[in-house]
């Protein structure tokens, strides 16, 4: 199954993508993780992308689509994938349609106030990337429960940057929702619930095949 996980930043897409990936035995492809990984490796295009995501701006379509195509062609996505963070523009959605069949689009819906609060409280393990925040606090402050790694705040997790990201989302990314609605692939899920309940609703949408 090839699935897209959609929704504004900080709606728990990363967490839900991990749940789905385990449930359907498919790999998680996050373009945000892809960009951060490339920048950490000092990859030339990764560093170019960082100039945009570091400010909360979208990485230009040409670069994003080029890197996505390279990534999605890897063997590990042949059985299926859960895409998180892509497509973010109508152009990206159209390009994706040319290279992959999409079976389902899950749209996680959440209000701006919840999103801003979640952003400033989010922490990330610098070692294993596990996410902590309003719903999950580490047992020991600043230390990852899973691997003992140091917890850090993402450079783009500030109030100013999240407001910019939300503005961009409403302007550029929401039209993509209509694209998938027209294709009959969209399921809306309430993201203002505990992660377990959100996942329960996602499983129902996957299994019922019902869209709204
Ligand atoms: P994320 O981890 O999905 O929140 O992505 C982090 C940042 O990477 C975003 O704020 C964007 O700047 C950039 N990014 C990720 N995916 C895309 C995409 N599909 N198109 C353009 N920029 C992206």
C-alpha cells in the first residue's frame, strides 16, 4: 500500500507514520528527515535545502522533487510507503502522480493554537530521533528513555517559525487537499486527540476504505 500522511506541521504526523509503517509493514519516507539527514552528512544539496527549512520556508520544488525521486526509487519502498511531508505543493502532487500509485491520503486536522503549543514544547532525541512533547515526557529530563541520547529542540521549533510554516501551509499546501479529494483518496482525521485514538481512526479509514 502506498499512503500519504497529510496535515499541518505538528499534528503528530511523524508518530502516526511510525505506527502505520509498523502496522502495514511498509517504510516511512519523511522528506523533512531526508533533508535533515542529508544536511548532517554535509551533502551539497542537503545544505542547499537547509538554507530554506532552517527559516521555515519550503525547499524549492525542483530540488525537493529531485531528491524525493532518488529516495522513493530505493528498494526499501518497493513494498509500499507511508509518505510524510510530501507533497506540499500542487506541483509536487502532480509530479508524484507521474511516478507512483497512491492508494490513500490521510489528512490529520488540527487548530493553530494546539499546533503552536505543541511546537514550542517538542523535543527530539539527537541519537535515535524519538519525539517527546505534550503527550510524552521523558522519565529523566533532557534524556531519551529509549536510547539515553541527549534531547534537543529542533532549530525550526520556535513560535515565530511555526507561524510562518502555518501561513505557508494554508496558502500552498491546502490546495493539495482538494487535489486528493477530487481523486477520491482523502480521509479526514481529527488530530486533536491522543495519539492512540488518532491511530485508531486512521486504521478505520485504511480498513473501511471510506473517504470524506
Ligand atoms: P517536516 O519535518 O516535514 O516538518 O519538514 C521540515 C522542513 O523541511 C519543512 O518546514 C520544509 O522547510 C522542508 N520540507 C519538507 N518536506 C518538504 C516538501 N515536500 N517541500 C518543500 N519543503 C519541504
